[in-house]
């Protein structure tokens, strides 16, 4: 499997989109299977139009795709984008773990 790195702009879109609890929930629901925007809207205490706006933000971040099926709009989660974000987070975690390890080493040396 080839994982391509997210651009800076795409990374910003992904994390802005995931900053909202409703959008995170929509991503979870759409990763389990295809769901119509109408079905999604039934789960939230907000207007259909508000849910559509959330889906549009997720679509712009490539976290979901929306396709027309007859009169319905079907939403699918895009796990590859989440994998790419996970790769970025893992690399940042590795950097910080290395820094902490070096700091631990330095502190151990200064105690002696």
C-alpha cells in the first residue's frame, strides 16, 4: 500500500474538519458504510442544510465523498485520508519521543 503525504493545505483542511464533534461522528458513520445525507440528518438535532454543510466541509477535506444515487446523495468515508493523517501524527510523535529521550539522557548525565 502506498501512502502519499498530505500537502500543508490538505492537512489543515483535515484537522479543521475533524475539530468538530459532529463531523467526527459523520466520518465514523460513513466509514462503517454508505449513508444518505437524509439518514445522517436524522441523527442530529440540526437542520438538513446544516448537516449538508458539515458534509461539504468533510468532502473538501477528502474525508468523505458524496455521490448521486437517484434523488439521494450518498456519503462514503475515505479511510485513506485518515491513514495519511495518522502517518503525519505518528511521525510527529516519533520526533517528540526522540526529543524526550535525548532530554532524559542529558538529565541522567548531569546527575552524575
